[in-house]
C-alpha cells in the first residue's frame, strides 16, 4: 500500500484533500493522471452497461436528497454503524474495528451512529429545511422509475444505470481510498419479473466478474461471499459480495444485491393495491405509482430489482494494485511498471522529441501528437525533456502503453521509433502508419 500511495502522490494520481490546511480525514483529490484513470474506469463501466447492452438507460440525478426519500428507503432509521469510544486514547471506532491497543475495559457500550451527512437547503436555517447528501446513488434511480418508464416505454427486464458521488460519514475512514467519506458509485438497478430474480442475480454476478477481468482484475483474484445473518441488509433477499485481496486485506469491491420489490414498494403510492412482497412502511407522501403494467393481464405489479453496486475508488485501488509491478532489469537495475489495460491508461501515448531544443523535431512531435489526439482515443502528450531514458521510466510508471520517439530519421525518412511499455521492445514505423498502429494498440 505504501508504494501505491507514494506513486500516486509522486506522479499526480491522488492527493490528500485540503492538505495545505492540514487535510480532512477520509477525503482525497484526484490529480492530473488520477482524473484520467477514474474517467476511464467510469467510461468503461458506462459503455458496458448502457452502450453495449440494449436494455439499460442512463440517469444522472441530484446529490441533495429530500428527507422523505431517505425516510422511506430506511436510511434515516437503519443506515448506521455501532460505535464505541475508547476512554484511554480518546478515539472513536466502529465496534467491529477496534484496534488491539485499546483495552476492553476502556470501551463504552456501542451506540448507533447515523452515517448520513445532513445539510441546510434554502435560505432559512431553522433546522426544518434540510436535505441529505445521498449515501448511495440508488435511491434517486427508484424515485425516477416512473419518469424513465414513461419517457422510454421500457418493458421488463430493463435497467437504469447511474454513476455519481455518494457520501457517508464513516467513523473510521482508512486504508487510503478504500474507505472514504466522499466517493463515487457505479450502480445499476436492473428490474425483473419476480420469479426470474434468482436467475438474473446469478447472471449479473457472472457479467460483473467478466467486466472486472477486462479491467485487469482477474476472476481468480475475486472471491464470492454470500452475505449472511446480521450483515445482510434488511431489504435484501440475497447479496453476493465480490471480495478482492486489497493490499490491506480481503474486502468488498462490489456488492450485488437482490433488493426485491422493497425500494419501489416503499416509495410508491397506493401500496395496498400492489401486492408488495417486501415489508414496507406505509407511504402517505409519495405521489407516484412506481409499478409497471403486466402486458398480458394489464395488472399493475412491482418488479424485483437486482443491484450491482461498485465503488469507483475501490475499483481504482484494485486496478492499480493489479497493474503495479517492480521488474528486475540487467545490472541490478529495476523499473516500476503500471501494466494498465490500454483503455484505462491515463496517457495513451507519449511523443518524445530526441532533442529538447531542436525546433524541427519538436514541431514534428506536436504535429504527430495533434494527429493522434484528434482520433479521440484519450490523452496524448508531448514529452519534451530531452532525456529519452527518463521519459521512458516516467511513462512506464504511469502506464502509458507506447512511447513514440521523433529523431533525425523522422525528418529525413519519415520514420519514428515506437517503444512498447510491457516488453520494452522497439520498432521503427513509417509516420503514416502510426495512426493505425495507435488505434489497434488502444482500442484493439
Ligand atoms: P462496507 O461493508 O465496506 O462498508 P458497504 O457494504 O456499506 O461497504 P455498499 O453499501 O454495498 O457498501 O456500497 C456499494 C459499494 O460502494 C461498495 O461495494 C464499495 O465499492 C463502495 N463503497 C461503500 N462505502 C464506501 C466508502 N466509504 N468508501 C469507498 N467506497 C465505498
């Protein structure tokens, strides 16, 4: 973990947030390379959900959430962790995460601590006009269910996907970006006919494992955990957690839950007419019927929902951890390598003029860069340091799949040298062929 944290800071992937004022715990900022990797992860998830399939629509809902949404969802009452205070060190911990150095007799009885951030909404601050920063993106998918159905004429099964910020006032944020207070989730709510829910649940576990594999986190590295007993959320019929061996231990990367008809049932009006299977609180506030009309019987019913929910930060950490390698080279030398999949690499190619102060070389490098950039496959940079070895080392370390060196042969014979990140092999290519080579390398 220390090596990953150091690399992230050194190269500009991740910085501690508010650092110049001493920092705020559980918050991180994504730097010039971090924002690229993060965007690429989200883009890959979005493409696999919304573009590659024909049964999923996207959504981008508000972060500030009406208190009633989180009342009926159960978050106001149940979204809490038991917490203890240690009288000796003065710190507060989650009851199941007390460090060894605290003695049992120094701990207070566990108390429930709600994890939601509450904030004032509007100009009057009298405690009655408040909203929550959403603790998960899911709820606003449910509240928009009717809007999406009405505007798209979807029939079952179909899904709504959303990527966005979520906030949890975690008692003990830790392990770098693994457990933070502000993070992003990539959530799909996939609505199915009751009765087909178990089958769809298993299918989504397989589909998600395949996606992780494509991001460089192989199936063999993920253990499936059937969540049981008290750990199982009150709304869930069954939850399968994808557990990954993070640098600090085996922990949840993604949760895939069968939330039954609990959420739509909880937020719907006319609940008594809808044969809701889950135990829901009577809703007297909602003005929408969150149900779907069965095609053959014309009867209104509430679908079940399967929810694959992954955190972007945990994805980032797992992907980085899998890609990070320290390789032994000749003469006792080593190199740090990030073998990121090309579609995730923050920089897709670096164009390096052999000499820093040679105008012809630098101009040609920028010309080539602009040409590759216009292909819109991701960021391309000119690395104008005049030190080829150093440039290669830097781009190995940040995972750039190819470096393209422009030298005097480029000016005279229209040729450049392409160096591969993974095997360090070099080949000469006509400048005219660079675009198609690049396309092939990055998008396969
Ligand atoms: P944990 O048990 O680790 O607290 P959870 O079961 O509360 O996680 P979910 O509510 O299932 O998590 O959230 C779905 C996903 O959101 C998780 O799999 C994880 O990737 C991400 N996530 C949840 N809480 C955090 C957090 N505090 N920091 C970063 N990512 C998080």
